[in-house]
């Protein structure tokens, strides 16, 4: 196993293969490959600085244990050097199972990797009252370099992460998604804030409604409008528990109008129309684990074939045999077979990463589909070669357009996706007596690519 980088002020006597550093500078000037980090108690005072450096560096996904307990979820916990050693060993084994180019990972894949290397790890939202939505997930800001965490929920939508427990439900401003809101009571009629809760009296004789103090005279309660003496509650007048009066428009009401004012953008939101965001503890799902472990090339090609509405290769051969028989009987039924061979997919994924490659392949499938007609058929064989059967087609048109599509996929600065285009056309390649799907496809595989 590789060495363990230990941050310590003094040298440590141990049976384990460690290399000690006093500071991050000292570590980064030294080019050893390591299996993990350990922060001894003597370096606890610089631990928070160290972890930020580690999570911002190319070692962002490494396990980091501390000798002392430190309340910071960017660390992987407190452990003895002996136990830390076991965990480092385990994470190295997990890492060796992956066929990933870690440097080319997108933020989504980075998060999956981070969770994959930490068994049973829960990504727990932390309460940070000063942040816009009050919660943030540790590590994400280092992975995505933004403070907006909502991309994480795309991973739950794809079932690559699962919710393990809800932690909180936060209401957000409709305008700017801030959780920094305060609620104010206003007059429902004129929206003034100049309202007051008071005892409101209803005169039964004329229907006048006002604050109790407006009725209080030396002679007792007298209606200021009809001047009736109000003696018996429930008979002459009514005194509900309490109501509000607006001192700007004199409106009297039971429920004030409540708005949620945003402290960040001053927008006034109706409380029941606020956006709601739930914060959950998240875990890596089995699918998420498989996503990392599977050969990504297979995944890319199967998604590509899926998007092309392909048929099975055996069915494709049946159709091609049938077309061949039809043509032998009536040579006006010309057909074209196109073969696309992808040469460097593995290298391509390694360079651009899974997500970007998938985007490029999605674009390719979309453009191929645009080109084809209802009667054309597509299939992918076990070697990930794409076969297209086009009955009664003008070869020149389709071939040129396919070459154009492939040409337009070119990416600036970086390796290109290498795709070989080969065609078999009954006008140019006359069929022999023994020709069938098998011979046509074999001939195509042997033939030169079209340029
Ligand atoms: Zn009012
Ligand atoms: Zn009255
Ligand atoms: Zn706002």
C-alpha cells in the first residue's frame, strides 16, 4: 500500500508506513503518492485549514482522519492510526475497482465517487443561518465550486442517490429563493401596516362597528352613531374576542393580511405561495454504485442505441435477408446498408468524462434520427457497431449528410470521436447469387471507409 500522509508537529514512532508533514506547504512540495491523510492531535489547531486545502486539491476525495475529535464534516472522523490504516486500505481497494479517469469527472460523478469511497456515508445538510437557503451540504461547494446545491436533486431524480431522512422544510422567496423572510401583518383593504388588535364592539340597533373605547361614555356604553345605550351584551351589543382596526382606512377585520417580505430582495410574497425546499439526508444508492462500477463504454452505447429506437441485431439480419430476396426477384427495389464504427470510445470517455461523452452521443443520435425515414431500420451489434438499413434510398444524399453530421461533431481542442462510415449500395455493389445478410455485413466490415 501507498504511504499515509500524517500531519504532526513531532515525529511518530509507528509500524505503519507513514510520512509526516508539519504543514500543507511542506506536503504539497513533496510529490509522494499517498493513500490517505491523518491529522495527529499536535496539529489539531491547524486541522480546519488543512481540511480546506485537502478538499480543494487534487486529493479532494481522500479519506482524512483525525486523532482528536473535530466537529467538521469535511473530516471522516476520529480514529486511531491503526484503524485509519485499515480504512485507507479498504478505500484503495474500492478505488482500484473503478475504471474512471478521476481528473475528468463532472461534479455529479465526483459526488458519487466521494460517497462510494465512504461506506454507509450520509450526506447531511448542515444548518447555516447565514446562507441563502439556511442549509448546505458539506463537501458540495468543494466539488461544484458554486454555493447552489440544487444539482444534487438531479441525482436523486435519476435514483443514483436516495433520500434517507428529511431534515427540514424551508420556505423560500419566489423571486430570489432566499429563506431570509419575515412576516408582517397588514390591513386587507389598504395594505397599511398601521393596524392594531383591539376590542371591537358591534351595536345591534344600528349595526355600527368600532373599537370599544369609542363607545365608552360617562353613562356607560353608548353607540356613537345611533346614541343607543348599550346595556346587555348579546342583546344590545356584541363583543367578539378581538379584531383588528386599520388606522389609515378604518377598516375592521378578523384576520390581517400576511405577507412574507424577503430580506434579500424585498419582494413581498404571499405565504402560501412561497417556494418550498426540503432538505434530506442523502445516501449513495445501489444504482449509483453500479453507475461507477460498470464499464462506462457499455453504458454510453446502450443509452445511444436506446435513443435511436434500435431493433435487435438478429431482427436486423432477418430484414436484411428479406430485402436481399426481394431485390433478387425485382431489381428495382434498391437498398442501402450503412455501417458506423466507433473506434476510440474508451479513450474518448477517459478524456471528456461520462457526462460530456453522453451529451455528444445524444446529439449524434438526435441528428441521425432526423435524417432517417419511418421505413429505415437501426441496430447495434455486440461490438457496438451501428447498422442502418435504408430501403429505396438515394445513396449520395444520405451518405453526404451522414458525413456532414460526423464532421459537425468535431470538438475544438481535444481528441475527436473517431467514427468510420461504410456503405453498401445495391446499385454500386451488384448482389451475387449467394449474397445474404451475413455476406453483405461481412463485406462491409472488410471494406474501406467512405471519406
Ligand atoms: Zn386600511
Ligand atoms: Zn348604533
Ligand atoms: Zn427575495
